[in-house]
C-alpha cells in the first residue's frame, strides 16, 4: 500500500495531504524504468555471450561430432591413397613393364579439375577448410581411380593377347647354332669398317657365317620389306611383328619371302651374304621397338641356356670386334 505524505501548513497550523499528479508520478518513474531496462538488457547480452542456450549446446556438440567424423574420413582417405599409390607403382613398374607399354604419365594420374570453383558453396563456414580439403582429396582419388581402372582394362586386354604377343616377340637368334655363326660386332657406337676413323652408331649386331647360310625370322609377323635397298643394307628383309616390334635382316645373298607374306618364328626367309656396304659375308640383324633401335642380344632368351645367354651378353658388351658393315 503506497505511503501517504503530508505537509504542515504554518498558517493554518494543520497538515495537508500532498497530492501528486499522474504525470509527475510517471515522469518520476521513467528513469527507474530506463535504468532497469538498460541493466536488464546488459544482463541478457552478458548471459547470451557467456552461456549457451540448450539449442546452441546441441549444435556445438553436433559440430564437434562432424569435425571428428571428417578427421576419421581423412585418415581413411590417407589409407586409400597409400593403397592406390602401391597399385600405381605396380602398374607402371611391373604390369606395364611385362607387356612393354609406356607408364602412365604423372601429369595424367594427378590431373585436377579445371574451370570454375567447384567448392564455392562450401566456403564461409567455421570448418570450411576441413570440408573443402576433404572434398578435394576425394575428388582427386576418384580421378586417379578412374585412370587406374582404364589402365587395368588395357593390361587385361594385353594379357588376353599375350599368346599372340609371345609368338610375335623376336626372341631367337636368326642363325642356328649348327650353322656355326660367329658373333662379330656389337650394338652401339663403334668405328665404321669402311670409313675407318668415322665413329658411328651400329644399330644392330653382326653374325658372320658361310654364304648361303639359312636366315630365319626371329618371331611371327608380316614381311614389310623384301628387296635390294639403298643405304648400304643390300638385300634386306624387314618383318613387322606387331606390338611395335620390327626386325631387319641385311646383306643377304638371297631373299626367299615377299612383302605382305606371313612368317612364323624360325621360318627361313633368306640366305646369308655380303651385298651392299659389306666387307665380308655376314648377317646384320636389328630389333626395333616403335622404330627405336634396341640391343638384339636382349631378345635371345628363348634360344639359349642361362650360361650361353650370359656369355652372349658379355660378348656384346665388349668394345671393338670385327666390323663388316
């Protein structure tokens, strides 16, 4: 109950009740209301920034859980990356080496996505860096897995054609042991036998023997060239074995096959001679892969024992020798 206030009137020597208008009472109350409002608002703000609401606490728990899940996913991605790296290494250094195909370029394996920013919608959040980095790693993995899948498709195709590949590989010596050939000149840089002091790359090997000795195809294939040609090779035969392989048989005294003819490994295709730029009877024999000269002795493994093969490798590595072409 509000207190009633009185004022003493000295003239009448009596007390009079003090009457306060509503307006005055209202004006007197406003500062208190404003103060209460300000302090109340400050309290609310302080409470809001100091203490979380139940909804906010729930959202924070969910965010921490999501962050933990992303970190777990990151570790699993790292494990998958490790397994994929091992598959890529085996693919390039084992499987593709066996079938003699080029490794997949690193730029193709690690190619990214071009164009617009694929992760723009993930930006602007507390954990944007974590989410964007995880998304990028997953996208990169997907691209690498696609490339690896295509590579394995190629390996499977090559494996299915392995029988044909093995039959086509130039893997024997073009002259039989019983025909008493002699290894004369190695593969590599040497002095030219005709121009003497001129150093020149010898792109094959020279096997000496008697004129008329049978010369055999070293693998299954199709005769590409069978004629007398210029350039010093004389009578020569070139056989296309497929899979990027060709072989050349030069300085022949006789050509038995014709262009376009199919030949088998070991089939007689010509006779040893000394035609063209030659200083004595011998066979100049070359092996090329994608038109790049390769050392023929590395392909004689089907025609020799390990000891004989090692001896041939040793002989081919020796400098000098008798050069006849």
